[in-house]
């Protein structure tokens, strides 16, 4: 075999190897579609008003949450579009104040708030084994908040909406080829108050 023949043979083998590696990489990076859902617990980060004349302030800043969505995975990245319901919070009081309407408004302003809305997030896989994976994510939640508070003749209506960032850490375990269970911790940095959420979810890959 001449030098040229050897060179051509070497180039052919190298080109074949590169083509195979490229093909494998492309296959591994093909979009992987899925649907997902979760149930969890939300906690609003709001502070109770400090008023000495109030006998009792009922403060319910946590609630059951859920989400439904879908998305796709591509390589180390995951993109998810979801509807998220963080639950409902409430606050009330008993006692006498000098200006009940003014305090009522102050209580509404400081009360814990949980919202619902549509989120879009991206996650990156930090570590992965055959069954386990760890991901970090960041996203945007477009949320709405609508509720009415009444005290005697005083009625306060709150209608707010905004778009705020959130970030999360997720640990996943692959139950089967198509099904994965996830434990996720999320912090929502809402303009009305921050919200912490822990959830357990299922993801079905097509």
C-alpha cells in the first residue's frame, strides 16, 4: 500500500468515526417531549402587623399548590411551559383600633399573598447518572391576584398582575423509561411578597 493509499485510508476511517460520533451526538440531542404535573406546599414571606390593641390576628400564609404543564428536553437543557396555582392565603383580626378602615387597608397591604399564573422556565442539568439527575432552573411567572376583603362597610378590592422571576433546584429519579418523579424547591420573587414552594411531581416522556 502506497503512502497516498494509506493517507486516503486513514482519512476515510477518521471521517467515518467523526460521522458516527456526530450521528450519536445528534441522536442524543434530539428534542424529548414530555408532560408534567406536581402538587406541593407554598409559603408566602409576609410579616404580621405589629399592633398592641389587636386581640387576635389570624395569619394563614401557606397553602397547597399544584402545576400542570409540558415541554421538551434538549441535551442538558429543559424548557417547560406550565400553569401554576400557588394556593390561597388569608389574614383577619379581632379587637378595637382607632381607625378600623385605615387598619383594614394596612392589613390587606401586609397580608400574605399567593398567586396563580403561567410560567416559562429553563433548567440545566448539573449532574446525571443512570437513574438520578440534579437540575437548576430559572423562569418567569406571569401572575394574577384578585380578591376582596370586607370589614363592616369597608370593602377593599385587590386586583394585581405582574411578571416576576423565580428559580429552583430539582432532584429527579427515573422510575421507568418514560416516567420520572421530581422533588423541587422553588423561590418566587414576586413584587407583592416572596413565596417559597416545595413540590413533588411526575413527568412523562414520550
